[in-house]
């Protein structure tokens, strides 16, 4: 028996409701960055709840960075609360999205990014992609963990080569959300490893030649493999 185990605390529904209400007020502009929040007493009276629930909700929002306490003055919305809230909502959307929705978004984002990369990638980035590809080719029959690690780095490096910070952030979020699920099934399809390497080789060549059409076509073709793996994985779960 492992020592120091303790029962898990059940979610406090009242606290969650209070948190959601305050987040909603931020989203609707009722509360704006820099605004002073009502006091705990005012929130208790307004929501018709106890002080402990209000305090816990406020502590949670403070931990998230949405509000800040000023001793002797009160609690205020942080200056970047609207940005932080959008980031939280983005993560929530990713967590709740289906595999199909994620892959649909990933296809649009990565194909666009690789087309831009074909026009913007530096010699240094192309060299890095070749190094990653070299390792993938060397270990594809012997070390799956290293193969998938280098494949992920290839995707992320390629995304960075588009030189668009918005696209990079979106791609990183989607890829990290979907990668583990796709890897789980791709491990049972070793024939896809050589196809992935061939596709990546063509993408690198397209970057060297400045050919966005070829780069986009090969990325689209590669993502067919990932989409197929996710689809098969979902079939296995549902059976």
C-alpha cells in the first residue's frame, strides 16, 4: 500500500458556477481589465452563496492570473485578463474537440504553413529539417520512440519556418493535442514510417526549390496517414 494517499476532493459545483459567472462577465465586458471587483461580501449577497465558495472561486481566478489582489485595496482584473481568458477558452476548445475536428483544423493550418515555409525557410532551418529526417530514416526500423520524437520536432520546426507567430501557436496547440492519439495507432502500422520519411524528403526538397505547391501537396498527403490512424483508433475504441 502506498503511503500518504488521501481521498480526492469532489468538485465544488457552487465554486465552479461562481467562477463561470465571473468569467462570463469578463467575456461580456461587464468587467474590464483593471476594474475593481466587488468585495467578497457583495459577491456573496449578489450570488446568494456563502463566503467560502466565493473565496475559493476568487483564489482559483487569481491562480489563473485573471485577477490580482492588492492588500488593503481589493481585488482587480489583471491588465491582460481578456487575453488570458481567450487562451483558457482556446485550451478548453481543444480539449473538447473531436479527432475529426482537430485533423480538419490541422490540415488547414499545416498545409498553409508549409506553403509559406517554402517561400520563407532559411538555409539553417532546412539543414535542421535534414538532420531530423536523417535520424528518422536511421531509426525507423529500430526505435519507435525516437522516430516519433524526431517526427514531432520536424513538424514543429517546419511550422516555425513559416515565420508567422499566430500560425505557429495554433499549430503547436493542435499538434500536441492530437499527437499521442495518432502515435498510439501508427505504432501498429510500421509500413507508414517509410512513407512518412519519403513524404518529408519531398517536403524538404520543395523548401529548397521554393515550391509551395509541392510542399502543400506532400503535407496534405502525410496528414492523410495521421487522419487514417485517428479514424482507426476511434473505431477500435467504439467496438
